[in-house]
């Protein structure tokens, strides 16, 4: 059995990564359009959720900044 | 004669009902008892040592909270036949899908580390080195999933869940004054006044009652078990029974430490077990066994919740009914999560306390989104049909979700900035 070269391993890794990237883009395509009916209420809820997450990210960022400082 | 035939008829009826329940029981019971994981047991132990029986009434209030949230996952799973991760992608698109999925993967992995910490601390009381604990636990957890049947996994998990009840005999062994338990514990009040410390403990207890992984786990388990719309009633009964048991375990855990360690500076369940081992060896041993079991139960559910989510999102085969060659990626995710979490615990000088605190903060970023999506999905007639939330379910569910979001956010903030509460 011929020994496996570094090039072959690298090639295998690159093709695996390529496959993974393709999988991600497949998922993004499959779920590109949200299936839920976007009523005013749903839109408002999702908007508030976004604001809430931004607030939390800012808090985490501030904490990180105070730790580093 | 007639009385005997009536009795026999009733006996046969109850036997039949129990048989059906035992067939359909599982996801609700397991998720609820796994809710009392290493972090949960630590919270209850410290609560008892700090406030005695004073907060038992508050723990009772958490029963409907846990039931209402988890019951929704039963309906959603049984009707859509999809896990929560896939349901979010499908309904809300890729932004919310990736956010929930990646956040879940991270928070689950970090929580898994805390479960390993709990298990190693518990078994170190029996002089078992952490490395041995992690290796043995990982092997047992791998064997549990590799037999290729969801049913077998579930029944083994129920045995471990039953072990979570050791806190009940432990409480009886220490002979508490039951009249004190009732008069102090079941009358709503704030022991020592509404202080910042008390507020922190209330938030911590709510934080342990509903965790993001529970929503994802139960919905995926309902799907993997193959529950259908007609089984929803049984799933609800299972969830209610599980919620009752989880609250019961929490209460008895508080009774144990509230009786013998009230006023002591306890910081963990392992520390409580260590102290009790010198004064009441049987009780200390039961507490240590309970802590180990809590960590184990949490670990098997959390690692599965992640694997199911990976399978759902990436479209890989993802069922405990499949052999390893039929669902290699599903099992690979499970093993990788286990091994990496175990290795982190064994790294000398790893920031384990920081990880434990970080888990609480990251969980806060996912929990509101998961709960809100749950409510939105349960209100969608296209998805749920006649099983969508009723007006009353919406009022109760929304109030609980808003309450959890507010308190868990405060909990996350006070974890990040402890000086706020001073």
C-alpha cells in the first residue's frame, strides 16, 4: 500500500471544506424565505428581539472592554 | 360481589392506563429530572443553606412555569415532526436559524463542561480521580446511545432519572421538623426581607428551571420517539409528572441543607456533601451520589440535544433508532462534544469558574429567542392547525415567557456586573 502524502491529505481536507461550504450554502438556500406568515405582530416581536440581542451584545462588549482595560 | 367486580374492573383500567403511560412516558420525565442537573442541584443546595426552608413556596411556583413551557414543545414536536432547531430555520429563516443553532451549540458545550465538573467533584469525594470519572462516564454515555434503539436509551435514562430522587430519602434521614417545613416553607414570604442577595437567588432558581437545551431536547425527543398528535395528551401527562418530580426533588434538596446546613457558607453541592459526610455519612453519600447523577443526566440530555440539532440543520440522519453506520455524523457530534468537554475539565488551570459564569450569560442570549419562537410557532395556524395555543394558553404562556425573560436578563446582568446588587 502506497504511503499517503501530505498533498493527498491536504487535498482531502480542501475537498471536505469545499463540501462543508456547499452544505452551508444549501442550507441558506433552503431556508432563505421564512415560512411563517409575517404579520405585524410577528415583525414587531422579531424587531424587539433583535434590539434585545444588540443590547446584550453591547453589554458583553462593555464587560470585555472593562476586563481588558 | 358487585363491589369486587367494580374493584377488579377499576384495577384493570388503571393497569391499562399505566401500561400505556409507561410506553409513552419518557421525554417529559427525563427532561424535567435532567433539569435538576449539576448546576440546578448546586443552586438548590446553596438556597437551602442560605435561606433555610424560606424559599420552598417559590420553588412550588416554578412547577407551572416549567410545565407550560415544556408542554408547548410536546405539541410542536408531535404536530410538526420536527425538532426546534429545524422549526426555527424553516419558520424564521437563516438569520434566526443560525443564531439559535450556533448559540445552542456553544451554550450546550459549555453546560456539558459544567456537568463534567459536577460529576468529577462528586466522585472525588469517593477518592475517584477526575480523569477516571470522565473516561468511565464517556464510555457509559457512548454505550447508551450505540445500542441503536431510542426506546432502550430512554428506559436507561429513566433509571438514571429515578436516581435523582435520592434527595427524598436523604431528607427523611435527617429528621427535619415537618411542622417547621410547612409553616416556614409553604407560606409565601421573603426571608430576611427583599434584599439584593435574595433577589439574586430567586433569579438563579428561575434560571435553573428553564434552560434553552430543554426546549430543543424535548421537542427532538418527542420526534425521535415517534409521538403523534393522538399521543399529545400522554406527552402532557408525562411532562406534568416530570415537572412535579423535579420540583419535589428541589424541595427535598432544600429541606436537607436547610435543616443541617442552614446558616453555613456553602458554595456548592459537593461542599455540602463533604461537610455532611463527616456528620451524617449516609446523607452526605446520598447528596454526592445525587450530584453525580444530576451531572450525568444533564450530560446525556445536553449532548443529545446538540446532536439532534446538528442532524436537523445539516440534514444528516439523526435518530437513536439508527446504527452508527447509518447516522455517522449524528454520533460523531455526540462523541466530539463529550470528549472535548471532558478534556477541558482535565486541563490543569482551565478557567472552570469563568466557564460556569459564562454559561449563565450565554444562556440568557438564547433563552428569550427560543421562548419567543416557541410562542410564535404555537400561534401559527398553518403549522399547528387545531393544536395551536388557545387564548388562555397564550395569556399564561406569554406572562411566563415575559417573566422568565426579564428575570433571566437580570440574572445575566448581575452575573456580568455583580456590583450592581450591592
